[in-house]
């Protein structure tokens, strides 16, 4: 199982000091956090994508591209990439670029975005949220898997003879997750394509997570990608730790009580019972998170939210140290021992694994445009157009 | 007139009663209980067994506000929501505060799935200090339940303080009911309205075909349908 962190990039006043970082500081803090996670040995850093204050992460591939250059082993990802308001043509280009730059040390997670006013800023309408997610992603996949694409749909201008560059690394597109909290349609979409499904359950009771994951697994099997228990599942999580449990409670409480999402609502006592939020010692976090495998089956990625609600950078870095140093090694041992069978994937597929799989299946032909198409126009001579493109035009 | 029974169906019926009264005891709860009694009597006369589940919103006040902030129900709230959305009939009673239903009453319906009450027979009641606010039932409560596509019975019952003073002994009500002449009107202002409203709700509850709660996953379109629709 992979363990990592994901950030929503909120700029929030520290309720204990009244201090608010500015956008520049917050962006730089995120870079520091990601580098620290890499050095500490965590497996994944994922950034959100938001286009409205108080969030700063509007440009994920810029951030992840930089991180690809300054980190060594960590997988760079998103949580989430907006498949609704981003043009799929730009997504195909930007994430293929990131894939090439990072040497395949990346994947990405699609999400719809639930803030209505954001949609028109990008020429879209939230009422089309699900159809946009469906159409845009279908196009994105074609742009990655077919060198030359003719396409016509409902939500953007048609494409004729378009080639997205750079072509995916080794001819194999990045692995894609679909993140959703409440929409079974997105679980259905993930299952249809055999992609990963991450239920971001950080603010939700586990019985809801169990239902959504079960549905995704059933549909994954239905669409012939393997057994239900072989589907690629991720969960969100949230923890605050100190060596002594009481210290964690005392320190985190003002952040909890004033947090943008749940502040001024339920008590921390109630919320830690109801949701995966765990406040306490590293051992308590291990115990709690080891139990989720029993709820949803063995899963491949566990992400934690650690930098939010105004927590200062120093505290966040300490949380990462506790997570990487004291929680993950033990937690990994426990949960991996619960893997039901050897043919249940231990981790989400890496780029190398995906290349090997694609080669074994004979799916990889071109690795760059010149292999099949005119380098200037992106088109190919008549009769040599790849079969996939012809099907697409039919 | 008797309430028709559902042919071949189970005679068991559930009635959810939601009371938004804040004091204990409250006249809102009292009205809710009277409305429930009237409905149950009618249903039992028609051969049904009735289970009544009464929900005091006061007990759920914190959970309702938490649910508005966290977007999931906690504590006793999920059970209350199941009662309300799974019932064959619903009685909803609120005090009238500042021109309309109470904030707590509205907040509770705000955390109910807006599709969950479609077709559910509902009887509305309200209480207030004077009869001058009685139309609050019609201009605030009825539109709320119409929006939720509930099947609201024509008679809604408003009980002002004076109504309680004037009310007849409920034990005499049954003789004062249908078929009784207009001479009974004076002695049974509130009780008569309660009886009529209960009768209207009972008729609808008796014939209600309750499909039970909708399965959100069963309603999910297959991906082929999603693709086709895009």
C-alpha cells in the first residue's frame, strides 16, 4: 500500500496566533511540504486544483513539474484535477508533459469540482457536471492513446487531425484515478475504464465509504477488468499526532474548532468518532487506519490531509515526520498482511508496470509523433492511419 | 365512511410524527399527538395496525445543525431521517415563529433528501399564541411540502391558545364525527378539525403503496448510458 499526503492548498488564518500566510508563502510552503514528504520517504504527494480564494493551487502541473525536478522518489499526483472545467486538450498536453518530465513518476486523479461559480469562469456550467466529466475524459483518453484524433462532442469545438504532444512516455498514458465523495456515476466511470477510484472520505462516516467502494468494485468486475478485489482503491484520511495523545488533542482542538469545513459544528470528540479524523498518538493512528482494510477490502493508496486549517508549516513538517517515521512502517506491515491474495495488486500500477503490461498485450506502437505521422501537421498518409483513429471516425 | 384497506397488502402502517415544539411539555407536541391519535383511530377502524414514531426535533437540534455543516447525519438523526422517509404517512407540526415555521423545523427538512418525500401523505399542523397567524400553515408550510412533492392533505390544523381553552373532551369526539349535524360545530372547533384532518390523512395512508427507500446505486445509469447522454 502506498501512503502519502494531499493538500487542498487553503490559506487559513492560524487561530492560535491570528497569523495568515499570503499566497506566495502558502505556495512555497506546499513545495517545502512536498519535498519534505519525499525526503521522509512517503510514497505520494498530491495537490488539489482550485480557482477560487482561499485556495492557491490553481496550476498543478507547474507545481508538480518543479517538484519532479527537486524530489527523488515520491509519486506526484493530483487531488483532484478538474475534468469538467479544464479543456481535455490542455489536460492531455500538460499531464503528458509532466509524465515525460517526471520520468513516469506521476499519476493523476480526476474530479468534478463542486463550486458552481467556478464553472462559468472556464466557459462551463455546473449543471453539466457529470456529462462534462464523461465527455471530457473520453476525449482525454483518446488524445493519449491515439496519435491523430478526429473528434466531435457537445462541450468543445471539434478536433480534426489533432495530435496532442508530447506523446505519453513510452506510449503509455499516466494512470488515472477518479475521485468522488457522493456520486456513484463517477465510481461507474472509474469501473468502466478500469481506472482507480479514490473515495475522499475525510469528512464522511465509513459506512458511506464502504458502500461507494463496494459499488465501484462490483462494477469493475462487471466490466471485465478483473475480480472486484483487484480493483484499485484509494482512501482519504486525516490525522493529527503527538507522542502523547492528550498533547495532540490540546494542540489540535483550536484548529479543529475553527476549521473551514467542520469548524463551529460538531465537537472534535464526535467528529473523530464519525469520520476518519484521528487525533492522538501514532499508535492510535495505526490502529484506526489498519481497520479501514476491514471495511472496504485491501486497498492500494492511503492519502492524509496534514496541511490545512491554518496549521503552521513547522507543525505540518513534524506531522509528516511522525507519519513517515512512526505510522507508515507499522501500518504498512499490518495492512499488507491483510491482502487477500497475491494477485490483488499491492500498490497502484507504476509506470514501469503499465509499460510492461501494455507491451505484453501488444498495445504499444508509437512513442512519439514521428513514428506514425507527419511531424508538421500531425497527420499520416492515407491508408496508414492507425486503426483506432479510423474506428473513431466511423 | 370507512378507510379502504389495500387489497392483498399488509395492513401494517407506519406514521412518523415530527414535532418542532421547543418547550416541554409543548402545545405543539400536544397537537401532534392529537393528530396522530385521530389518524391512528381511523386506520385501526379500517383494520390496519399502526406504528407511530414520534420525533421531537428539540432532541435533534444539535445534530441537525451539525448535519448542515458536515453534510452527513450523526447521532440519533439518521434514525429519525429513516423514520420520516420510510413512513407511510407523516404528521408535521411546528410552532409559528416570526411569520412562519420555526427555524429548527425548516432546518430539519433541509437535511432530508429532497426526493425522499415524493408522494408521502402529509398532514400539517401549527401552533401559535393567536389565531391571527393561522394562515402561516398555508403560505409557509404547504409550499414547503409541495416543493418536496409530498401529498399534503387539504385540512391543515392550526391551534391557537384559545383553541385549547375551547376544545371539547376528545373522548366525545367520535360521536361528534361524520354524519353528525351542524349543531356539533360549536362544541368541537379544534377537535373537529383534528378529526377531519386525521381522517383525510388516514385515507391516503391506507392506500399508499410504499416502495421503501430508493437505492441510490440502483438508480445509477450504466456507463454506456452516461456516454450516450453526453
